C-alpha cells in the first residue's frame, strides 16, 4: 500500500572483520615492545632469598638496583668465585656506590628525589660482610630507603 | 591455451583473528612484567662521630639482642636474661612477646603513655624498646634475611591483630590513616649494629 512497506525480511549486513587481525597484531606488537625484558646485562649470578613479609615495588623509575653475587661463568675465571657488586653494566667496588647513588639521584626529577629507593639484589649465599659494607655506603650517601629483593615464599 | 586470467579463490581470513588472539594471550601471560618484590627497610642516618664514641644508653629491659654468628646460629639475649640459642621459627613469637609486652612484665620493655592518633588517644606503649640485630661478616645473607623477615613479620602480625581488634578488618584493608596509627602503636625499632669480626680477635 505505501512506500514503506516491509519487503520481507531485512538482511543483517555482514560486519567486515578483515581488519581485525591487523588490529590484534598491533596490540600484540605493542605488548611485545613495552614489556622490556631487562635493562642491564647481568654479570653476576644471584638467587634472591625467599620471604613472607614482602611488599611490591610501586614505581620502578624510582628504583636503582645493586646486584651482588658470584660472577657469571665467563668472568669467574678472571675474578674468582667471590661475590662481587654490579652497578649498571659493570663490576664495581664498595667505594663506587656513593657516586652511583648520586648519579641515580641526579637522574630523578626534583620532586621524586626523596622517594628514591635502592633495591639490593643479593645472592642467598653471599656473606654479610659485603652487604654491610654496601649498607654503610648507602647510609653515608643518604640513600636510606632500601629494599632487599626477594621472592615470595 | 590458458583461457584468460584464472580467478584466485579468496582465502578465508576469519580465523586469523583467533590465531593472533592466541598469540597475544600467550605473550601477555609469558612476559612477566618483572614484578619486583622485596623487604622494605629503612636504614638509620649516617653515624656521627659523637654517636660512635658514646652510644645512646638503652635500659637493659628494653633491649633484645639478636646475634647471628658466622655459623648462622641465632643467639637471643633479652634484657638481663641469659642468652639462648633459638631456631628461626621461634624468633617471631619471641619478638612479638618482647615488642608488645602484653602482661606488663618487669623484665620486658617498659611502657609509656604516648599520644597516638585517633582512635587510640593516649596509650601505654613500649616506645623505648630496641631490637638490635648483630651479624658477623661471615654470616650468610640468607640467614640474615630470614631473621629480618621474622622480625618484620612480628611487627606486621602485631599491627594486623591490632587492626582487627580496633577496626574490625585486616591491616592491609585499612585506610592509610588507620595503617599509620597502627604503625605508630607498634613502632618499628630494629637497629642494626655495625658488623664485627669475632674470629679476628
């Protein structure tokens, strides 16, 4: 009768999904790039102790790492099996820590400086001597907020 | 002879999305965001000359000395009592008893009336107690860590009990102010003495 009469069933238009894979792929690539594996090449081996009273590290940009452990196999020949300290990409001595802390602190924004944290990633089998030396240096450098990195038990 | 161009059959790409979804989920699961966990501690200020010469006096009853020797044995000296060797598993109970002093015993830390944030008001707390952790240079880091873990665990358990009693929920679910109040009720007083090398003299 009228112009607007339904001409039978209206067919649902099909959705074009051909671009969906591309979309998912770009999310995939995003995640692959964003999840950075680890920034520094480790030259010491460490297995952190297991604890129960652990807290998460909130803002990773505020955290500087100090690695303490046995040198990896390729360096062990040269340096022996004694525990060593690694700062950034190279082996360091206890005396270098203060400088390292100052550099790390300088790299932070002014308002973040008081919240700087030092994460000590120490090997289970390390002796306390080296750890206490490091702690003493950290105290002298006024880096008093320290985290002993560990795994949840 | 070829009859002109042959038509290439269209590839069905509808499952491509599923495949890439699976890959996406795989990467999401496997690449751990490197969640770093650890025991948060606060180091004391750098030592001053004067402090080294005459260390602050602590009354005997207020001190709990935990000594870990080079053989990773733990020796606990509480106040005037005889030093006893303990296992790591016992340490938490000992520390809790010492920090809280629930029965107000004379050989446990003395209590003082201290103004605390609401809702506590003025409370009797053991604000002068000190747990002193002493290690040898040859002590194992793992043992030291376990001892620290137990000591901090003692504080955390006490705060949790307090939070449950006062606010009716666990410490972790309390608001920031409530947590702060609980922290001040049981103030963390772990002092780490400079290490000694006993086997040298």
